[in-house]
């Protein structure tokens, strides 16, 4: 009995993955270039701030920090941060939830509005509030008649800082929640979980690191904001000056030790932000890669 042979199937071996090996000179040259750039633009300026701050000793440094106007600037910056960060956190979570979990008209417009502070100069952001809420603005006469002070007062500083910082939390959560999908929330709804239970037990634990990352960036920007706050503050010493404005005033008054002492506080915040950023970025990337 003749045996019917099937046509041979040729199996081509898969090509080996091509791994480019740059010459050692190129690799070490790029590493050296990156290190030099980091040292020139980051390490040296930070080191110069601390050297100048402690140039006259620790006693002079503490005296500059404890100076009444500097303490008032610290308190105002902390107050602004404590108001702005929770507001932007709530807004960021709500906006990310709406954009990633629902389809509605105006969704693209909402995403565009969230990105507006990234494209608008902070000085223009502050000027907007002056033109609308100032004494000669649209609502200025009504506010003056009711003895409500927003521009050149603490409320204006909080509004301007909120405007320039509100995209940070939302923009960090939107891609994270999109990558995670909504399978777990849908399963929870099928099992009878309420909206609050679903958010507290499923959504919030899944986004916790991204939420912290956005809050850290928002905190750093709120403490360091200069342009928008400079326009709406009025530069009233001891009342409407935040830390960045106090640094400018001390420097313009030729009080260099005090200026660098106050600037060192912002530098410490920057360093802490960088460390937390690295930690939270790893956590967030792990969450995005988790199926």
C-alpha cells in the first residue's frame, strides 16, 4: 500500500534579536555629558544656594529665617499649599474618573480645559484675575461695595495658585486609570457594591501611588509659584508675600544672606520632591504594567 506523503513544511528559524552595541567611547561620552549637564544645571546651583545661605554661619541663617516678614511668607505659602493641594486632588480624581469611566458630550473639551494652564503663561494667569476681580475689573465695583477683597489679598493668591496647579493630579491619573480599565469596577457593580464602596475599595487603592505622585508635583509647584502670585499679590510685605516673592524682595534690598536662606527652604522642597518623584514614578509604572 502506497503511503501518501504530505508536502514538507519548511520552518524558518526566527531571526535573532538585533542588539546594538555602541562603542565604549560613545557610551561613556554620553554618560559623561549627562553627568556634566546635571552638575552644571542642577547640582552647582543648589550647592551655591546653600553655600551662600550659610556663609555667615548658622546663627545668621536662623535669624534670617525667623525674621518677621520671612515667617509671614512661610506661613502664607503653607496656607496656600494646604488649600490648593486638597482642592486640586479632589478635582483631579473627579475629572479623571469622569473622563476614563464615562462617555459624554464635551469630553474632549474637558480634556482641553485641563491642559490650558500648561499653555498659558503664569503671568497671564494672574493678570486674568486682576482684570476680572480687581478694583477696575468686571466684578471689581461689586466686590468693593460688599467689602470683599480678592486681588492683592490672600484669596487672590490661592485662586492664582489653584489655576496654575490644577492639571497635575488629573494629568497623572487619567493615563493611569485608562491603562487599568474598568473591569474590576464593573464586577463590583454586578456584586451589588455602591459607588462609594467601589471607589474606596477598588479605585482608590489602584490609583494611590499615582494620586500621591500628582499631589507631590502639585505641592512643589504651589510652593514655588512666582509669576501668577506676583501679579495678584501686590507685594505687601508681611501680608501677601509668599516664599518666592520674599526671596525677590530680600535680593533687591541687597540682603543676600537672607535671600539665600529663604531660597534654601525652597531648594530643600525641590530635593525632597525629586526623591519622592523617583519613588512614586516606580510605583506608578508598576501599577500601569500590572494587568
